[in-house]
C-alpha cells in the first residue's frame, strides 16, 4: 500500500511517520502532485497558522488537487481545518471539502485547548472498535462547530466536531499519532478503509 503524507512545510510529519512504522507501514513524505494522486491513502497533516499554511498549499498547487482526490484522505488538526470552507484564523479561505467554517474559542476559556480530552458520539468505520469517551491529544485554538458531516464530538466551552467525514474525506481535530494505542487504532482503521 502506498501511503503519502503531504509534505507542504506545515505538518508534524515525523510523528505520523513513526506512528505508521509502529503499525508496520511506511509513509512517503511528498509534495509531488503525481505522487499524491497515485497514492492508495493520503494523510494531510497540519501544524501552525491557517493562512500561511494555506499559502504554502497554493504555492505548490496542492490546493487544487486535494479536493479532487478519490482515495481515502485523512486531514489531521490544521489539515482538517483547511479542508473546511474557511477559518477565522487569518481570515483564511479553505479547500471547501467540509461545508463548515472554523471559528475561534472565546476568551472565556484557556486557549489553546491543549492536552487530553474525550471524543464521543462516534460514527463511521474510522472509529471501528474504539470505545466512546476515549481520550485523545488535542492542541488548537480554533474549532469546527457541529454539522451534518460530524462523526465525533468533544466538549470544551461548547460541543464541537472533533472529527468530520464526507465521502472519501476524513478529518480529525485530535492528533492520532500522539494519542497512544487508541490513536494508532484510528490510523489503522483509516488505512483499512
């Protein structure tokens, strides 16, 4: 199986590579459009600020191909957020895969939300064998509100989408590569889609 981790200069890609290795897979780091398009599975990570990350995608032309991929695609953290219509962070236009706008937590709570929080109301084969209320590692200041594409929720100030799915596109706000055995099980489930 050819697994490509999109390497566009805004992702925690080595942690994902190591998690895949622990599962017995090799992830290829690439920003080559042909290589991304020919992958069996695509992982779209993201760490950092939305507008600069989106600019890196535009500069490489990757922004044009991601929405048209037909194989399973997993967006992680900022990667998931960039798959949405827009983000309040830097007033950023996203890829428009998920029909939701990313908004910022209010100043009533500590921002960023950092550390472990539970996920629940799990839907989709992405969470096959994952018990309700498992804890995942999160670090983010912006979130996806609840919507029709939500497949998991987390509560922090408000109940929000900690995972989204539309067709072959999946997104998780949490970091499965940093969430121990349960996170690795979610990655494994993705690879089996």
